[in-house]
C-alpha cells in the first residue's frame, strides 16, 4: 500500500508489523472461491488488512492447528475507527453458520487485542463489527429487515445508534462501538460514500 494504515498526525494505535505485512483490498478479502464462478462480495479497492492471513500467521506462531481457528475476513483501520468485516456469501440464518460467525468475532477480537495491546474498553470506543451478507441467498432475513414493523424499529434504532441485527448478534454490542448486519448493496453504498463507520 502507498499510504500507512494510520496517518502520522493522529494514530489510534501503533499498527503491528503483522498487520502491515498482510495488506489487501476489500475486493480480495471478500472473495468466495468455493463457488463456481467465484464471487466477490465487494468490488472496492479500499485498502484493508487480510485478517484471515494475520490469523494464519498468528496461530502458527503459537503452534496451533490453523484449521481449527476462525477469523473475520478484513480489518479496516482509519484515523478514528477500526472495523472487523466478515463477508458471508451463503445463508447467515443457519444455526451452524451463525455459530461460525460468532466464533470468528470472538477469536478475531482476541487476536486483535493481543497484537495491539488493546482491551475491551478500547474496542467499545473504536472498533466496529460489520457482517456483510448476500442479499439473494438470505431473502427471508432480508424480508424481515424491510418489513413495515422493522422499518419502524429501524427509525427508532437509528436514533439510538442501533440497527436491525441477525438474531443473537445484539449480544456483541457490548464488545464493539457498533455492530451492523447489512447486505452487499448497502455495504457498497457505505464504502462508495465514505460512511463505513456511520
């Protein structure tokens, strides 16, 4: 990458060498190569850290079986906020998938805090979690989100800096500054308008 993850004039933290080593883009980290043809859930060239790669190297350092470890796909750092981003091309409402996402959240935050020397207080002040899902493959969840009842809930929630989340994910709000469950179109809109952290 041409620019550092955090500009010199204001840094939230010292960026670990392991983060600097695994520069990537939102597009590359959003790749689902288990499908044919392969699918990118984002076309953005926004610079991020490939957090899966960070996890692989981190786990090897501690002699763990990396196959057992889970992590979010991307880590985005700017001067005032940080986001752990997980891209899910498949069903997000399946109980097994939800459990995988939950373990990714916990393990990613533990790795992040260990490498940066930060703690949960820092995470609540600066770190966001964003789950980006495939709208077409989660039509039932999408329908629930846009129902008239949930539109009303979202209006109220927006005033409370909250949003409609995947069932069971409100629990993670105590760990992060903000938690979002959004589809790939909404994510594109946030990225294109520089509003990922809004």
